[in-house]
C-alpha cells in the first residue's frame, strides 16, 4: 500500500512504558545506549519503523519521559505528525504527561492515540477518566506490553489516526517544496563518511543534490539516502531520513543544524515575529528571558510583546526557521513549558508594538500578502521609539462575548485593585488580553489597559515631583491602595523598562532618575554639548560610514580637523602612551581632563573612550558619564571589560545594568550625550561571536545609542552582528578588516582607529630615532618637513 509518509512520536511520563510498547509493536529496542539499558530509562531519542495492519508504515520517534530530558523530548517531537501518549494504569496522569501534552499543543499536533499501559496490574478505568480530561478528542486503548493484551486494538486505533493525520508530503505552497531536514544525529560510517539523520520537514532529497548546512553555511553533496536502513533514490517529506554527505566532516555538524537546499529561502536569524499561545496562567511578561525550541535546536531569547497574541523573539543564538514553523516556549528556571506558536516573519527588523505592525502580522497569520510594510521607526506613539507605553496597546476592534464584556467591565470597575486571576475565567481573560483590553501585570493579576495606562501616568507624575524616583510606600499613598497592588504596578513598570529598581526606589529610565554618588557636586557647564551630540548622532545615519579618528592631544586634534574629518574621539591607549604608561593606567580625573583638552581644541563633536567607566558598580559608571557631560563631550563609550586578567569580562546581567545606568546619566536633563556600549569579549580572550551578539542586543535594549565590538575583522561576522541589532554599529580598523567602502556596503555606520594613529606617530618617531642612532643618517628629515609644513598651516591659521 502506498501512502503519504508520516512520523509518529511517543510521549508520556517516565516509566509509563513508551519504549516497551514500541519494542512490542515494532520488534526494535529504541534504547540503544548502554547507559539507557543499565538504568532502564530513555535518555536519547530512539527510532523504529511501525507497519500497521493496513500495510501503512510509520516512522517512530521514541522520546525520553524523565523531566531532566524534556528538552530532548521537544527536539524529537518537533518533526512528528501524530502522537502515541502512554499513561500507566497504576499511576494515571503525571507531571510529564501534562508537560508532554503542553508540548504537543504548542506544536499543533492534535491527532493521536492514548495507550493506558500496565492494564494487567490494575483496573485502567481511573486513568482512562483522567486522560479523557487531558485528551478529550483522542481515542484511548488499554494495553499491556507484558501480556500483549490490547495490542490489536491499539494498532487499529493508530491506523485510524494515521488516516486522519495530514502528511508533510501533501502540503502545498512554495515553502513546501524546499528540502529541509533538522538534524538530530550525526555520525561517521567507515567508507561512507558523514551521515546525518532527522525527519525531512519538506521537499525531497536524493543522491547528487547540492545542499547547505546551516547556520554554518557549508555546502555539501548528497552521496546517498536511506529510510530505515533501506536505500532510496529520493526521500520525501514526512520520512525519517539518513543522508550521507560529502564535503562535510562529522565534527562540523551538531544536533540542531539544518540541511537545506542550496540557495533556498531559509537562513539563520536572531529575531522572529510569531503568534504565541500560552498555557493557562503561564503567560510570561514582556522582557522575560525564555528558552525557544525550534526543530532540533534551542536557544535562550527575550520576549517582546507586540500586542494581542503577537510577540517578537530576540534570540541569543541563531535559529533557522521558515514562516509557518511551530515553536515551543519553555521557562528557563525552573524549567517548564509555557506555550508555543507559529512563526509569522522569520527575519523581521527589531520593533515594538504598533497598529500598522499588528495589521501586518494579522495578514501574515491569514496567509495573505503582508504589504504594506511597517514603516521603519513606527512605534506605539508618534515620535516615541524607546520606552513605549506597552501597557496601553493599540485599539483593535474585536468582537467579545457577553461574558467577556462583563469581565472587562468588572476590571474597569475594580480600578487599581483588580480581582485575582484565580477568581476569573481564564478563557475570557485570555480573550481580553488578545483584544488589548487586559494586561498581565503579575503572575496573579490583570489590569484593564486603560486603568494601567492611567496608573503609569500617575507614577511618572509622582516621580517628577520626587526627583525621578518612586518607592512602593509613596505610590501606595499616592494611589490610595494597598502595598500589594503598588508593588505589583512598580514591578510591572520595571519589566516594561519604564523604571529600574535601585535599592528601595524605582527610578524612571531616560528621565531625571540618576543621583550622583556621594561627594559629586558637578553641574553641566557646556550647553553647546547638546547641539554637538545631535550633530554627532546624525552623522551615524549618512550614506557612508562616519570616520571617527582617535586623537591623543590638542595638536593632533587640530591637525586631523584640518584634514576634513567631521568629528573626533579620544584614545585611552594613545593618551596613556603620552604619559609614559600602558593602556588602563590612566585615572578617571586624568581621562576627563584630557577629554576636556580635546574638546577645547576644535569645534568638532568629541567622543571619549572612558574605559569601563572607571567603576565596577552602576552608580560609579553613571557618575563618570555625568562628568563627561560636564566636560563638554558629545559622546562617550563604556566597555564591559573588568580590567581583571582572571575575569576579564563582566557577566552579562551586570554588564547590561552598567550600560542602563550609563544611559540614564547620558540622556537626562537638558543636555544629552551619545552613549556607545562596547562588547569587549573578542579582544579579551573570549572569541565567541554569539556572546558578542547577545551582549550587543542587551545593550541595545538598555538604551545605548551606538554599539561597538572591537575585534571584528571578518565580513561575515560583521554582517551577522548588523543583522542582529538595529542601532548604528562601530567597527574598529584592524589588519584584515574590510575597507571603509566595503564596510559601508555591509551597513556599518562608523569606523574608528583606536590608538592606531597615535602608535603610527610613535612608530615614525622610533624609526627616525633608530636611523639617527644606528646609521647616523637623516632621511627622516624629509618626513619631518612635511609634518612641519602641516603644523604651520594648521596652527598658524
């Protein structure tokens, strides 16, 4: 019998008999590892082929049931078409039963059979009743792997389910023809070479095909194809496939990689727009860090709410999705499945919520043309790009049921003291969230969107009267509510990046929330700094990269200015060399005084290299930035390098907090300063580009104006960074780096030279001195004449 290929996946709690049942059905022991057989539990994915009574053959993926291996279970479940859930008669529904059910819901796999196992030990009726609540549409069959009881009925139920399950091979559309396999195993066979296995998600694969290994981008050719150890000319979607690849070493492949057709419209991405559905009472707040599972790969990501059921996932490591793919979202700690959804846009720009965006995502969800595109820079409120009021979503007309309308009125009437979620119908509450009428403020509370927007305004007004900060007690008294509700509101505003908590106070981000450390009595002495900062920032958005020369004294500043450069920067290493020291040996007072000298030398905007802010704590960094404003600087950069050789880079959370503090100081008050955040890991012995990107994304979220990762030289690496962020990016001129023109083609906004100009001058001095000392000749006088001419022309003007 010829039927479209299908893949069956097992699911269920540990020791509920999944592997024993598959062994009975197929004759294959899917526990192939010695440790699995010794411990009696599945650790890795297992595979077999099942022939049904109708003659139809299913590929079977047997997954682990232990809670420690849920991530492995998800990797196996992402390619299945129907499920076989096992529930032991003596245990009934258990925690991993429920979590595996949540994973199946997230993946949209709703066709399957539930086997009540171990029915020879006890009456299965109680377990059957529990299963009926969890899987109301799935047939239930009582079986015993020990006696074989119920086996024919189970096979018949699986045959009926297979007839109802849609096959991947029958899907239509351009994407359905693109060969794509998510790798779950890679190994070497003597005489054959590298073999990868997985479920073929779409398209066909055959001998001689040219493929691409993603995300690495390596090309490979198919030497041979097998399905369950049987050689085939071509394999089709929905089959469990083994592909023998040439031109790829087994060490080049890891589980989670994707094999796709060469030049297919699929590529690695660090962002996705998706529609997500959450398990009851599991919806995380916007900004939460979660684990995203796609195919056989997973990565941490930040959630950014876009309105209603739409979210942007900002990934820390690349995934390789296409529109229509399913995702599973899990909590990182403690691990738990929160929900899942479908990819709508696999490579969107970085954006927040907007009315136009919601309309576009709804069109994508319906499978329509997404045009018109969202204008770049569109935000919730016109002119507001950062710190948008996500507590009040765009108005969307959604038809509500009478019960949902009553609940909305109840939330409005309750005002600032809404009822707890456990008192409300979760379905009606979810509908109000999707309609933008209710907003989750904590795990147990929802506010009406209008009430929450008014509370936010009152918090900001209170902060303005109170030096830019609010305590729980102050807000409690202002709103006339209890401490519980005041605290929930402030913690929600913290998660929305409107405020940031420091000690007992919540400071308004981007406002007058920075209080200098004790002993600082500075004031802003250069009102013109704002104009220079605006000019400096605008230069990052021209057609070609801004060339930022790093100068080391007033004379070099004036000379570079005379050559037509539009802005200047200091260099910590060059400045240290003028003092007879190495980089890092200059104090904050010396660096700021030096920056003031450069500022006074020309009318150009000046950005200062301020090391790590000369402080480990965020308040100390903020104080340094405030002093930079006083010095008249238009910009400054803050590094995430510690200065400690044993621990050279701050942990990401601490580094982000330091940037957030620097941003607050840089953007407050009538004067502004362009804040460049630097990820230093590449030049401090940690050459991990994924870590670099995660850091730059965190600094972008913290409010930085420009991003900088010294050490980038590869055009491919630079392109990856540019794809991952939306802010202007600075690249340091280094040996082997692309030319300025090539960097411009890539989309780089700024090119700096660091200490290179200073050390080029020192190198010329050393060369001239060696010539005089060793050879006694004076060829250097020709170059010195050119320098003298430049000095007279510049300084005499």
